[in-house]
């Protein structure tokens, strides 16, 4: 099951958190997929900006307590968002 959707339009890549059953909580799987998607955006010269959005009623409920991400992976995700060479 894919937890991150990806679309592109006119240089803007939209990454969609797609785990509405747990209100898009940051599970280990979601964090891993989001990190991979951000890395792909950083490596793609056609990406001018990245937009984060969601499915369901909640953008992100925080950490998933049933399947939490490794703390280093979570911190890595935050750093990658800030350091991405395109606006997020």
C-alpha cells in the first residue's frame, strides 16, 4: 500500500499523505515513503516547488503511536524538508 501520492503540474510536485485511517499519523512507513519522495524531488531538476497535502479530514495527527518512526528517521525527515533545495 502506497502512503504517499505524487503528482506534478507546471514544476510543482504535490506529495499527498494518504493514510486517512489513522489521520495521516507519521508511522515508520509513512516517514520512509515521504523521505524517499522528497529525495526524488531534490534529484529532479524539473521540480521547482513541493506542495504537501493530505487525504481525509486531518493533515497529520502527529506521530503514530502504534507504529512509530525511528526518532532519527523523524528528525531526518524534518531536516530534509528544511534543506530541500526547493520551496516546500
